[in-house]
């Protein structure tokens, strides 16, 4: 691949504060939201300012979910920030995704969540014409996918899988045919090509293979298509997770998927990516820095994590809310048990041993730690750690349930082993990091 250097920022979810960031309805919404809304504009401004200071790298790529939920006012404010970054000498390339248009845009007024005007899909490419679309050397009208030559000899295939005219989260045969034409043209012109797509092409962690929109639909087919047509690298977002994964097609061609976290919520990262003259790909992760807010004595990452912990437990307790009769009583018991118990209490109930120190931990802390570690990447709970042994014991205790479920989850000729899948989700068993890594692209 020809040399290139750029910044990768994903899932900015810009929210215009004039739409409302106070009141009971806002607080209730934030009780289960992974990322910040009130702080989002300042986080984004600070990050773009830091990127602007780098005079050696002049390319910035943002693959989708630019706004919180398509609010027209959020787009207008975000675009102003992009123009400000562009004035520093940067070339910016974006694609849009499901959070960037539609009829579900909202704001908060007088303790109520209200509807506001959202952007229309057909207007997005014009709104962002100075940030990739205007530089396109090929454009697919139905999806707003495009190709741009971002530097000499390097082309970017921008795949948009969230349009009004295509199945959401999918790359259908028509779009594949268009993309194939672009890869062939790149080869004819002696250009390297990489891709961006809002959806991960490869599931970020094994268990996400079971989650419908956690990756592109028919991901093995799409990954094979890209790899077999000369695309060795794809940059993705959507799942707000830090991950790097490899896939090999049946022909032996490799695709590397670099999925990057949400900028405005834990784990709050972005990346700098370079390919040198020897085709060495270097991926470097950068933490979001101080963005000018009072973080109550916490460092920035701790501040982000507090919100994520609240969101994890908020979603669990919300799921346990409601019902009637015995169902309601069971759910209420579940909320009380999770809220008041330790890990040791759970282990005692299920008749297996647990490390003494781990046993003293609150169950709520243990659950949120597991969740946060998965999204930060390089999951630490590998074989031999107390956490791994605890979860392994739990899964073995319920292996008869897992075995009954597995055949229903297995499809496309791929057999599912739930125990293995879950254990490989909490512990990173790859030969490289999800944060900083190097690969040869030859």
C-alpha cells in the first residue's frame, strides 16, 4: 500500500446544547446513555483542536454517526467545527449513518422529551459536500457511498450502509457490484485502496456475532468480498468499542478491521493511523484529553467511565422493570439482589468457589467492570485470572442450557460454542493489541 497518514475519529454524536440539556426528562435519558450529550460539543472541539496542532498529518476521517440523532441544529453546529478544522489545513472525509437523519430527532424542554426537525437523507451529501463528497471521483447515488483519492496513489472506498434506499446495515449485490468496479479501477490506475464503513465488517468481539446490528449483515460474505478484491484494511465504528480484528477469506486473503470507540463516551478514544513506504500499518490509540469541564477530581477517563457504569446498570434495571404478578415479583427480586449482593453471594448460591478478594466485590461493580473492559479492548480476564475462573464456573454450571441454545444460534454452516465465545469475549487471546498494533499490508 502507498504511504499515507491520517486521524480516525468515529461516532462523534454531536448534540447542540441549545436543544436542551437540563431537566428530569434529560436526566432520565442520561441514566442509561453510554456517552455524554451535554459535554459532547466541548469534547469534540477539544479533540479537533488537538488534531489541528499536528502539522505533519493533514487527513481526518470520520465514518458516521456524526450527530446525536439527526437533529438539524446539531449538524449545523458540527459542520461549523469541521470548517474550523479545515481552516487549519486539514482535509476531512466523512460518511453518514443511521444517527444522522430521520424522523426520530429529539430535544428536551420543560422536563419533556420533544420532537425536533431532523436532517433528511437526501440532503446530507450536500450538507457535507466539503468533507469528502465534493472530492469524490465516484459516487453511488442510492447510498451516498463514494470513492476519494485522499493522497497520491491512495483511494478510500467509503461504504454507506445506512441509506433510505437500501437494507440498513447491509451491503447488497448492487452495492457490491459498484464497489467491485471501483476496486478494479484503482488497480488499473496503480492505486492502493482501503475502505471505511460505519458498521464493523468483522464482529468486534466473538459474542457480537450473535447481535443483529453489531456488524454488517452477512459479514463473512462482505469481508471475503473486500479481501478478495484487494482491500486489506477497513476502518469502522458504530459499536463504540476499541477492537482490531483479522479475517482470512477462503482464498487466503486477509482483511484487517480497525473499529474505533465513540469519541464522546467511554472509552473515549481516537486513532492515528500510518502506512509507511514498506507497507507497514501502524495503529496508535489516543485518549480524549481534558475538555475544560469540572470532572469532580476524577481524571478524564474515570469521568467517562462513571457515565458508562451508570448506563450499564441503568439498562439492566430498566429491563427488570414492569411486569405483573409473579413476573413483577421476580424482577423486583432481581433488582434487589443485583443492587445489594456481592460476587461471593452469587457464587455461594450456585455452589462454586470464588477468589476471596473477588468475592468481596459488589455485584454491580463486577458487572460494570466486565462491560467497560470489553469496550476498552484488550480484555484482561484471560485464563488464570479470578474473573475468568468465576465466569467459566458459571458457564459450566449452566452448560446444559447453553447446549440446548447453541443449535438455534448456529447458522450458515458455522457452529456456535457459547462457552468458548463468551470466554473469548472477556479475555483477549489475539497476538496483537486492540489499541496499538502493527501489521504488514503486503
